[in-house]
């Protein structure tokens, strides 16, 4: 990216002052090395978002920002409903409430190593993954609506998990304001066979070893120590969320002109929060958030069963569950007064600092865990939200490594079988229904997750707590 | 006569798909081939079963996105992959037939499921030589 239009505010903050139709400045949090690697399209999209009605304070991009559709991936923007603020389907994305949850196992890495082949096979057998896979749970119309209203709470009530899980999920596992009646039949049909499925692409279930703890006190509060094994799940709202995104992107693109919104680009499709379509989208999007929370909860249940096969008596406790494609109503101080804003995070993780009232009591003194997924060959990280992040970016941080190479180029560079064999030599077992899928997701296709996390830490968006390295990866 | 073909173009996180044809219809058909190729090699897909698709939109670009999203919906709900297409366009309306088969994981090795076609890099246009181009980015 060309840095000429930016003024550097600090080692990790780059600002574009508002020009032309921009209503607020654009701000990227990244090291110089990371921002130079970003596509020029990130700049264009950051600027376009800054032009949307009702945007407050700034259009932000996290250290892992890359070219998305409408909003950059890694984009954060908040809108004031009382000043014509908008809600944007493209600002949330197709995979509504895609996110990560991490569970501790109570097992040591040396306990898991000798059993990892068996564990990998048990997980691959029990976790539906990849294109065309189906779950065992098929919901009728009334159960579908109950799931869309209840999220992970619904799942726990149906026996998928324990009540303690809910404390460790954003919104206590249930997004309020969901309206199943505005979710189309197409979206519900698309979800019919997909409850409890992982999906494909960059989604995974991964057994990980805690190789480094950066903050012993915070790690201890989360119940993790060096040498222990945790398990992370990365997936979202499956077909239901994808279909809602598809339908509202079109509806909003067509309706924008009628609402008096002159879009800089059609891909920024949005609607006033106080409009029929805006309210309808919010009801549907919240239902999709619940779908994602229920999906990750069911996958957790399947994971626990797989663990029992290999490690009878193992108890998996949820550390936290974050969603990184959402629009949520939150209170934030702006120019010294508290405002109720619609905060879009697209490929960005909520990172509330210590003391935030939305955090469960057990986490209130340390802040919200921020779970950053890496690649099957590198590392993942657990960070914690900060007070600074609440000032800088509406309490937001990065979400992952971000690709540095297209899928097309990755296929030219790597063969899936070779990637699996190379990782096996390094002690990482990969199970996937598709070698082509593995090649497209080869670790080298992604940016350096450690550089992204270090930038988030140095920018004060979140604080590093632990580094996790893969032992087993189940890819879709 | 123009050569009909499909191609992928790079996008950082997702995949750009492009269909080129002598007519707009053929460009739409080729764009659908490019969509199929996001998932697997289209030559591995047997055109055994026929599915009909109809959609409409206020302009060509929205119609292209609708067409691709209708295919994505059929792929997702029928667990099918498609490799042959016949598109008819009349006044903002698309009527099409798509032929394909159920996903066979061992044979197709499906790489990734398309989530939706979006408006990024969306174009339905004719180049200087008169060939039709239909393209957009697909979220995967």
C-alpha cells in the first residue's frame, strides 16, 4: 500500500484525514511492514466506509486488514442511529457471526502426543467437515425458530453442552432481538442439514499445545498453563448466514437510492438503522448470530464425545467464544459522552477491557479473551481486551492472520498431499476430505500471524496472553 | 466468432470469477463454469441431473449475481455440483438449466463451498472487440 496519503500517529497508527466525501478520518492500526503489505484496495475500502451516513469517530482497520467486499476485512465502523446511521450487510459479511471458541482439556501435551493419531481419527469421524457434509440434527420449522431465538442457550437446553458454557460466550450464548419470522424460507432450507457442521475454507477444529504464556496471571485466570492442550473451533452461521447476507446485500443495494443514500460503491449496500429494511436485517442478522452460536455449541458437544473415546473422563471447559463478523449495539464514549452505537466488526474481534459490564464476572477483572486463529502450520494466540482498545477502536482487535496469496496462486505453489506430509514430519496431523482444500489453505498462503498479533499488542488493541501451536487440525 | 471461456482472477481473501462469451448469455454460462471450478475441476462433474433456475433483477449486473447465488443455493441445498449450463436472457429475466450430480467427496475433492456472490469487481460488459464479460468476486 502507498503510504503517501497517511500521516503516522505512532509506531502502529496510520491516519488518513477526511477528504472529499469522507465524514470521518480513516485509521489503520499496523506496523509499517504490515501496512506496506496491505493491498491498495484496503485504502479504498477504508475511505469508502468513512463516507457512509451516520459514521462516528473513524473508519478503522485492524492489523490483519485485507481486501474484502464493501468493508475491508479487519474493518470496524460504528454508526449513530439518530444521525442517519446505517447498518450494512456487506459490513458484517456473508458468514455472519463467524468466530472462534477455545476449550481447555486439562491434558498435558505429552499425554496427547502418543494418542494423537487415534484422536485425529475420532475427531475426523465425528465432526462433519467439508463441502456437502451434513449434520445429524435436522430441525423442523418450530425447532428452527427456537434455535434462531435461543442460540447456544437453545443448544444447551437440548443437551448439547452444559450451563457453564454459556457464561463464556458473548451475549451469554443468546443474541437478543433475533426475529426468525424475517429469516427467509430459503435461508432456513439452506440450514436444514447444516446444524453442527464445520464448513470448509478457512474453518477448522484444531487441537493445540500452549507453547508460551506471556502473562501468567491472566493465563491463570483463564485456566491455562504452558504445556497444556486446548482445542479451538473456527466456524460460523453456515448456509443460513450466507443466504441472509446474499438476500440483504441485494435488497439494500436496490433500496439505498430510495433512502437517499448515494453509495460510493454498490458493494457498500446499506440501509438506515431506522428503516423497515434496516430493522428487518438486524432481526435476521441476530437470528444468524444465534445460529452460529448454536452451531459452535453442537460442534463442542461432538468434540466432547470424540474426546471421551480417546481420553475417558476428560472434561473440556470453555475458555471463551468470540464472533468476528457482527453488528452489535454497544455504549461507547464519544467526545466525552456515552453514545449508543451500531458497531460493525467485519473480520475483527470485540476486545472489551477489564471492568466492562458486558463481561461475565469471572472475566471482569482481566478483560475479554480475544481468540486469534492462525494456520495449520504456524500458531494461534489468546489475547485479552484492553481499556486502550475501548478508546482506540470501539473495543476491537484483529481476528486472524489474513491471506497474503489468492487461492489460485496457492494451488499453483503447493500440492495438498505434500502439505499434509510436510506438516506430519513436523508433528502436526491434518485430516481433511480435500487435498485441494488443504493446498488452498497452505500455511504459506497466509501472512505471519505473529506479526499481526504483535502489532495488535503494540497498538494496545489487545494484550498477548498465550501462543498456541497446532497438534491436530481437522479442515473442512 | 469469439472463443467462450472462463477464468479466475485474484482476490486476497476470496475468488474472482469471470465468464467470457460471444453473447451475454454465453458469458453468464461461462461465469457459472468459473463458479463450479472454485469447488472442483468441472471435468470431474458428470452432467447427470437437470435443475431449472429462474431469476430476475433490475439490471444485468444484479442479474449475474442473482444467477450465481441461485446456483450456490441449489449446490448447497441439493448437495450438487454443476458443470453444464444453458442460459436464456429476456428483458431482465433469466431462465436457465444446469446439469450436474451429487457431491462425491472422493471423486470431486471439493475444495471449498461458495458462500455467496458479491458486488466486488462486478461487471457485465462488452470489451472493445465485442466479447461479453460477466464477472464478480465470490465469498468462500
